[in-house]
C-alpha cells in the first residue's frame, strides 16, 4: 500500500514517526500551515514557521524517503488576532515557492468578521497564484460552518475542483459532495473520523474527490491511521485499486493542480536516513 | 572559481535560455523583478545539472546570474532579502553566488546562518571560495561540522591551504571520540588528519 497523507503536521512529530511512516508505506505528505497550540503574537513567528515548512521539514522528511510539500496561510484561529494579521501581506512571497502546493489552512474557526475577511482575501490569493485551496472547517457549530464555507468559496470565483474542504464527517459530507469540491476526512484515534466510519462514507459516496488524512499534530493523533483506513477498506471489500486511488492517486490529482508537485524520491528511504549523501551529489560544489 | 560568463554560456545552450535571458535583462533594468524571477527559477529554468559546469544546476546558475545582473547598489540588500525569505534551494544559490558578487565581506552573516543550520546542503554551499571571509576559528568549526555531518570535505574550498595545527588537533580528538564509541571516522577526514600530522613530523 502506498500512501500520500494530504494533511499532516510533521513539525510536531518525531523522527520515530517518520521512520514508522516510511516503513509502513507513507511516501509523500503535505503539511498545511496551521496553529501550534500556543498562540503566536507577531508576524515573525509565522515567517520562521513558514521557513521551516519549506526548508527544514522537507529536509527531515527526505532523510526517510518521504517527499514533503506544504500549504501556506494565516489560519482562521489566529486571523482573529490583530497582532498576527500583518502576516497576510507576507503570504505572496511564500505562495510562489516551489514546494508550496496550496493556500491553506484557511476557513472558519469561530466564524467572526475577521475570519470572513482573512478567508476571502486568501481565496483571492489562491486564484492569483494559481493554487488550490485547503479549507479547514470549524469543530464547533460544524454544519453551519460548512454551509457558510461553501457560500464563501462559491462567491470567491475559485473553481470548485481546486478546493478541498477538510475535517468532514457523516453530517457535513453531503453539503460538500454536491458542490464539486474535494472532500477531506481526518481520521483520528477518538474524535473526527475513525477507519470503520470512513469506510461507511466511502461506501455511500464512492472514492471520487475523497481525501483521507491523519491530520496528525501535537494532540492525540496517529500518522498511521491512513493505512489503517486502507486496511479497513480492503476488509470491507474495496479493491486494492480503490485503496490506491483514495490514499495515493486522489491527493496526487488534487495537489497536482498546483503544477508544483514533485514526487521524485518518494519511497526511496525505507525508514533509513539517506538524504545527506544524495543532497550533496545533487548540488556538488 | 566559476565565473558568470561560464554559467551564462552553459545556460545559453539549454532549452530554457529564452526565459533566463528575459529575466536577466529585467533584473538589470528593473531590479524589483528579481523577487519573482529568483523564486521561479527552479520551475522555469529547470533543475538539471548544467552541462560543462560541474557542481552547478540550471536553477542555481540562473539565480547566481540574476544576482550578478543587479545594479551594484542593489546587490547587498537583495542578497540579504532573498536569502532570508528563500527556501533551501534559493538560500543555496545565494551562497554559491557570493564569490561572483562585488559585496566584499557583506555576505558573511549569510555564511554564519548557513553554518548554524543542520542542513548539509547549506553547510556545503557555505564553504566555497567565499569562506575566505570567515575567521579561522569559525572556519575550523565549519570543517569539523562537515566531518560530523558526513558532508564530503571536497565541499571545502582551499582545504589543504587553510587547514592548520589547531584543526588537526580537533580532528584527532574527534577521531578518538569516534574510536571510543566504536563508530567510523570518515575516510576523507582521516586522510586530511594524516596529511596534517605528516607535515608536522
């Protein structure tokens, strides 16, 4: 089973995770910019974080044969802090980078006017930079949040097939399914979705436009739940081709729309550090 | 040292030359255009090794020439800015371009930044010809860091000319540590240590 985790916060994970992921079959990841648990208080904290997402983290991942790309944005939670908002003006610099494959995570947390503004401005940036958008949906008041999200997406003029709406569940998937946007599901040990529930959603809606991620971060989460979902799919009678489509080809297709997805080296590490040697060869000097 | 003319001649033979030529001209006439052309060089000029110029890729060469094409009074500000907001490939290109730019020692803080990282690509790029501006103590530490991180010592420009007794002592102590731990000491470092101690005896 080859796996592309389309949403995982590797900054918060250890090298043990990278080794386990590589051994289990995870060959590519996308790390969306989000909040870090501890609120930030200035734009400089964001730029150092963005630098890490396009610098240190892909370097770390490559040591395990895992290809790492990022999405960049001001997340909805911190969009509410006036001290952080100036980072919006710094985003265009990062949205032009080679390994940035979408604008995200954008969307709603508490559905405030500040979040409206940041969401709209960043959807416009996605259009301007010819990038897809990764949209986070709120954990509280989710169904209303998803409906309002879809209205803002529709009004922005971005093509629905260039938008992934994430953290969906049984209650909210239908709204997104009808819109033509991609449907993202985060499989967690306790909250959000579980592998058996994910299988039921796939039975009902099929594998089209479905993205399954671990969204593993600094909370209770597990980077191998994508694979467990694949195993549960097979046990439920889905074919290996279905599993490959959901766990590999779908994320490749979605992020491939950026024109910047480069999967060279995916799956070459087998859990052992290899990058230092090959990187020196690559650059010479 | 690789000079801009050699890079330009090699790039002229690549299929992406037309784009490169356009952005190089623009960088000279409208320096504010370098922000976008510098970041896009990988996608537009390609990342393949540059034929005939060992150690350079097309994107690195394009980025180096972009910096070399800037009006003289803009170079110092732009290298600082492009390095600060650059990804690893962009940072590496700035470091490799430094010896070709008339910036004196102004690029030194970038070298220190690169040597502080644990990114082998940046460390290697920091130890090219421009590293002559590094103080000897910082240079020795950087060489030792290469050994520590398995960066081949061929990355270090002018290694034998600059290596001194102090570096030999540091290498010998590190070799002892590795031996005590039952770990390998890289062959190129052992050879350097051998050369340095032989000269002395």
